[in-house]
C-alpha cells in the first residue's frame, strides 16, 4: 500500500494554506472561547490592522493573544522584534511551529502566561485581538506603563470600543470613557463582523487606535480614578448623591485622617480633630460641591474640565481619593 500524502501547512502568511492550517487546528483541539479564542481568519482584516499600526523597522511590537499567528506573521515582516503574550500553551506551540524555519523565527519571543500578571519588556507598539474578558484591564495596564507604547491597535467587542469613544451626554459615556480619554486619544479604525472569526463570537467587533498623550497630564492616576469611581456609581444621578453613601464617606474620612497626620500642627487644619471627623468631612464635601456649582450636575454629562475642577477643589480642603 502506498504512503498517504502528507498534509502541508504553511508557516508564512497566505490565504489558501493558512485556512487549511486553521482547519487542522480545529480538528486537533477545540478553541477555548472562555479564553476569548476567536481566531481572526480574514487576511484582509488582519493586514489592515497591521498596516494601521504604521510599524517601523526598528520597532518592538507587543502582541496580546496571538492565537494561531495570523497577525503575528504579518507583524514579523515589518518589525524588528515581536513579543507575543499567550495564555494557552497549545497556541504557543502552534505559533512556534508556524514560524519555524522562516525569517521571522529569530525575531519572535513568546511569553506564556496571563497578560495581566506578566511583567512586560519595553515595546513601541501594541497590537491585540483582545480576549474580551480582559479588555478594560488591558487598556489600563497599557496606559499605566512606565514607558507606554507609541500607539496601540486593539480589537474589542463593539460596545466596549464605543464606550472608549463616547462623549459626555452619550448613552455609552461612563467612567471608562472619562478615564481613558484623560490619558489617551482614541479613534475608531474599522468594524469587524463576527463572520471574520473562527469560531464566530456572539457579538460584533471594532478596532480602535489608542495613543497615550505626551506629555502626560500632571494628575495622579489613582486620585483621578478614585473620584470617577464615586461620581459614576450612578452616572444619571446628581454628583452630590454619590457622596452620600456611607461607604464613600467612611473612605473619605479615613483618607482625611491620613492627610491630617501628614500636616504640620501649625497649618490650622489639625484643629479639625476637635470636632466629629465625619461631620467635618461632610461639611467640606458640601462646601466643594456648592462652590464648584457641580452638586446638581450628572456625571454622564460632565467633561474633563468639570472633573478636574472638582478634584482640585477637594484637594484644596484636604479631601483625597487614594
């Protein structure tokens, strides 16, 4: 009996052989959709994402969730180095096989593990077909890098992407919108239909471009985020309502006590300890909201200027959020 013909799987970017390789993978193991394993199969979309990154020959590119490598092989053609962070060892093994023997093999480094727990090396650009369950943590991790990427091209669930882009007064405007737009400029790149993936997800996707502002705003991230957490608990309620929560008041009271402990006794602020500290904090909140004229405004309609005005006024009376 003659030998059965061997299946051929290409390690380079290409339409026909590439699809065959993905069918082979599907038969070897089932994609884990719980980990967000929806493989981008449309080569035109993959190339469009890479092109939008405007990769330079000297760039180090971080790719999150490379999967079978349909984006990776295209990035390798343009970048000096690609660092791919992959949660699933099976995918890491398949990606290693795919680039073996190619010019891109020596330029690829695979980090196996949870992206959120991984200590990242330096990189110039981030590209990601993002697992949807880490969308928000991923964005904030990129924003808070000591040396943030020049640009990030990220695929998200459509509604999440629209939240990143939403403006004050929009129905999707939320804490995420206000937070990200403080630190970065976000633009919409393209819509990607669910049929461009294998297996198809239940939702549509969008690709966005995130560029960290340079210079960075001179605002403490934790203070800014702490304020937004309070005012956006119920974005359509008044800002004053957010500060009436017992939990919020207890946190601000604790922070105020810590602030007083750092002050010189001659500052005059230490005299507040003679009164009920909680009542003092309540009085300061009422004063700030009245003087900023933001007490009756809704967070969902406030912009950066409003929130900065509020944060500065609270700091002037010793109220901190982190």
